[in-house]
C-alpha cells in the first residue's frame, strides 16, 4: 500500500502541475475607431519675378530703388531709368492646397543681387503680414476643394555712384507648409 500511496501522490502532483491556471469568470474589452483625413498637397508656384528695370546710378552718393508689392517703382534722388527699360514688377507667388487649411508662409527678409564680385542687398517687402520666420495664413475655399493664397513680394536696395555697372541677378524662395 505504501507504494500505491506514493504512486498516487506522484500522479496527483503531476496532474496538478499540468492543469491550466484558473482564469476567473470575467473578462473585458473595448474597440477603438480609426480615421484619416487626406488632403491635397501644398504647392508654391512663382508666377512672376521682381523686375527693377534698367537703372542709371547717381553721379554722387547713393539712393534707394524700390519696387513695392503692387509693382510701382520709386527711384531715389539722382537715379534715372531709360524709357526703354523693362516694366518694373513685384514678384508673385500662388500657394495652392486644401481649402481652408492653416499654413505657414515665409518670405526671406533679404537676398542678394550679384554681378561678379559686386553685390546689392535687397530688403524684401510684402503685404506686411508675412515674416521671414513664417506667418500663419489660411488657404481660401473649403475643405474638399482647392484653396489658394497669393503672395506679392517687392524689394528695395541702395544704388551708389560707386556701384559697378553690369547685370545683377539673384533669387529668393517663398516657402509654405501646412500647420
């Protein structure tokens, strides 16, 4: 009987070790919903460049050349422009994307016009509401349709009697991104 008791005790221990753990009578769960709003990509298109035209530098000193956002040009004292000069214009950019979406638009504070080793620093201007670091604006239209926003950029620089003659060129970038 002693052997039988040992076998029975061993069988009970093995059986208990292989039995599943008691999970309890209750469990819980919940469901999450998912969604995604897909919108049009944002684009920036340059529609026209800033054109300062042909300029005759002053005989002495320096003065400002300004092209305003609306494209009007102002010449400081001593600066002239031949009648055959190109028509001055401000730069124009069109931003397109999903209607009514907030975005950040940035116009650099300045850029350089270069002619060989000679440089002219142009200070940019716009409608006064777009900063170099970026300003929040909204695209026109409504969600589900294309929206747009127009940016006009003018500029000004000092033209001195000592400025080297020649063609000066440069560029700048207007950036936009969704918030």
